[in-house]
């Protein structure tokens, strides 16, 4: 009975790699992995915050209060000046 061993493409001897081989070893890739991971996390959280902000603004603009009508200017108050006499009922 033949035993099969599964290996990644970069571990197979004499394999044609479909990816780009830059000659970077696993140490260099291990330095880039945290940077890529942090960038992915920051980009995902930023996208989520912007999407939530847009959604809230859309909901508020759709279901928000109706615009209030323009207030009309108040009528001038009538006042009794000292030079005027009050009409009496003689």
C-alpha cells in the first residue's frame, strides 16, 4: 500500500510554482506577516466605521424630523406712550 504525503507547493522538490518566487525566505515573510495582518485589521475596522456612519446618516435623513417652517416675524407690540391719553368712557 502506498502512502501519500501532502506538501505545500514550495516544499515539493522540482515543482513548478504558480506564484511569484522572489527568493524571500520564511524569516522575511514572517516579518511581513504582522504588518499585513495589522493593515488588514485597520482597514476592516475603518471600513466598518465608515459604513456604520453612512448607514446612520442615511436613516436619519430618511426618517428624521420634518424641517420646521420658517418662523414668521412677530407683529410689533402696541404700547401706550406717556404723550398719548387713554380714552375714557365719559
